[in-house]
C-alpha cells in the first residue's frame, strides 16, 4: 500500500479571496519523479491543463518545466489576483500508484473550514471537479458534516454553484469542470458543448473550459 502525502502546503495569503480546491497531485509529485514538463507546484502536472487555461485567459506566457521561474510565475499570478490553493486531501493510501481519485483510500482530509476561519477574506471556493466520488466537492461535503454545515444550491447549471454560511459569512462554491483530460468525454456529452461545436466545428474541449473558467479566474 502506497502512502500518498500531499507534497505542498496550502498557498493562502492574508489578501486571498478565492481558493482553488482539488484533491491532491499525482504520486510522482510526492516521490519527486517529475516529468520534464511538470511544474513543481500545485496543478503542475503535464496532464492537468488548469494553468494552460489560466495562461490563455490572461495571456501570461508561462513556462512549463521544472524551473523555479515556472513556480514563481504561478505564485505571482495567484497573489496578484488574490487566489489561493488548498486541496482537500492531506494524505491517503493507494493500492495502485496512479493519479486516479477513485483509487484513494483511508483519506485524511485537510481542515478547510479551519483555513476559512483563519483567512476571513476568502468568499469563494473553486472546486476543480464536481460531486463524483472522491472529487473535491464530494470530500468538502463530508468535511462540512463535521461542522454541522451543508451546501445550499444556487444554480444547477454547469458549473453548479452552491453557498453555505460560516459564522455569519456567506461563502460561495463553484464546481468547475475538471481540468484533467479524463473529463473530456463528459464535456463532449454536454448539450451546451454540442451546441457550440455545431455552430463552430473548430470549437473544442480546451475552448469550452477557457470559456467556463474565464468568469472565475
């Protein structure tokens, strides 16, 4: 059984207003076996395109390699736009060493509510996935139960939006379509995607995510 510990501490500043919330990076980020085009930071996997979408939205010309400059570019963006990162999973176990969220067991969750209390300017959580098993929203819902809290639906359109109240403060959650390639099939079945694809045959899943993410990044 492989003990998979999250390799990065939450990246949150006193000025942070939004938090990107995922599960945890692939095991190679914990073992140090990075690919040449991986970035040694949150969402740095070559196979996760979150930074590509952000790069496209803001025309940032990011580097995509193991360099310190690549990490510094991403941290500078997050600080400038008052965005932080706090994934849900602190550690877990895997029978198979891969990046699938479905394969994780004996999960130890981070105390995200504790971080929200410590950083009172945060008003929005951006989940990098929906409520499917072992996804970030799925784990956050479990976490809320420990505090006798629950999400209230605001919009059932994708990306689904909920909110909850924490000590008199309203916090919004947005369940974005996952940035991983495995979500492309799901996107392809969405009526909105089919409609846009029919209007423009060159429209693709990358364009769809950029369109969706632009509002929140």
